[in-house]
C-alpha cells in the first residue's frame, strides 16, 4: 500500500462524482458508478495493483428507481 498520506481525507478518489446535496430526495439518490480506463489505471496505481479490469457499483434492485 502507499504511504498513509495517500489515504488523507483531502485526496480525491480516482472514482468520484459531484452531487448537489441541497437537492437530494428524502429517500436518497441511487447512483450507478462505472470507472473508465483512466480511473481504473489510477486505482491500480494507488493500490499497487497490476490492473483493475472492471469497476462498477450500482444500488440493489429494491433501491433503483
């Protein structure tokens, strides 16, 4: 793993998005995240991996709208 400062709260994740929290619905905002090639390469470098072939997250079916 990288030095402790790589986990600093000031560092931005290679996979992130902007959400206007002033306009979030009461029940939350289901989002789907899929990292592109550059984001996957940055994740791999950050965690000293050879590669990250796929990175996708989505809410469970019960939460999707």
